[in-house]
């Protein structure tokens, strides 16, 4: 536990400058964008130059960039993401309302991607170079080449419009109807997870093949242990160490990809919130959403680092 605690402290200390860099990048990009919050504030009316100037003075938009950055970081430390110039509501409240749906979609996508990649990756490794393996490799290549938004459009066309098995859009709260929630989230989660499942399938298959070729596997099977026991007890555990590190990056991609999928399926999550903010010229909301997603990406990779340390004794002894 002491080793894990030391590693966790080091990772957290590394995260601080990393998050500050992310904040700086988002801050600079938003400041040099074409968004004009003063016009969103006046709700499309034609403000006078004096009104625009007064708005900029009141919101510190005329201060030097370093001053504005330090002030922005100070606000974030206090949990203040700013105020929407359009709704006049705190950005923190808008993010808190939209984030749970995005997390639901991401978590469901992670579960589907893990289950599918384990099934197909292990099957491909066991039937190496035979027709199941060849078929799985072809399908995974197609999955890698197909973007998530294209898969989403195909699923809407064939499974929602033509078959009527799922709704084309919208969201049902699980507290109101779990079945309705599951039906409303199935297509978005599948659209989001299938490309990631294809990628993880190839990683798991390769790792399993390398592990199956090791001497201890042949020795264990030769001593009379059933192959299914050897694979389940030893090979699978050792082979999943490397895919676990890849999973951290894939979860980050799922979290970012959820923004696009939510827009296609009209889900009121972080994606819809950001698209609406971009369309209406509300930079505080845009940077709040981007920072939340970037922070989630960083935190997920921290969790994966800890899990990697837990499942890899050699790394613990070297730390």
C-alpha cells in the first residue's frame, strides 16, 4: 500500500501542472476565438459602443491576458466556472445538469466495449489463424475504419426508422422508466463503443497470442490442466495487463466522442450544451464543458495508472 500511495502522490503532483496547462490552452483558444459574448449578453439586440465598452469593463475583458488568466484560475480553484452571458446562470450549474447523462453514456459505452472486445479478442486468440480469427480481424478492421457518427446514422436508419426497435432520439430518465432509459441509450452507446471495441479487440487478441506462446502455458497444459482453466486463471490475467493501459486512453476518447453522439441523438448532455453555447456565442459555457471533459480524461488515466500498478506486481516491486 505504501508503494501505491507514493505513486498516487507523484501522479497527483504531475496532474497539477498538466491541468494548469490544459486551462491555459483552453483560455488562450477561447480568447482568440471569434465569439463575442457581449452580443450574446444583449440577446441579439444592437448594443451601442458605450454599452459594449461597459460590458467589457464590468467583466474584465479589457485587462491584460496574464491578469485574466490568473483571475480565471482563481475562480476555478473556488469552483466557479463563470456565468453564462446568455442565461445569466452559473456555468457550474449547467455542467452539473448535463454531466450525469454524458457519464451514463460513457459508462455504458465502456461496458459494451469491454464485453465485446473480451469476447472477440479471446476467441480470435484461441482460434488463431482459423476462420473465426480471420472473420474477427476483418470485422475489427471495418470497425476501426468506420467513424462513430457514421455508425450512429446507420443505426438510426436501420434499427430505429425502418425496424422501430429503438427511438431515433431523446432521453428517458432511469428514475421514470429503466426500460425506456435503456432503449434510449442503447443506440448511442453502441455507436460510441463499437469503434473502441474494434480497437481493443485487436489489442487483446495480440496480447493473448503472445501469452499463449509462453512456456508456462505449454507446461501447464502438458501436466494435465484443462486448457480452459489455464486460460482463465493465468493467461487471461497476464494478458490483460497491457490492454488495461490502452483502456484508459479509450475511455478518454469515449468521453470526448460522447459530445458528437449526443448531438446526433438529441441527448441533453455535455455535447448538446457545448453545441448550443458555440452556436449562441457563449464562451464561458464552452470553456466550462471543455475543461470538464479534459479533467475527466486526466482523472481516468490516473485511475488506470493505479489499476495497472495493482495488477502488475513487477511494476510494484520496481516502484
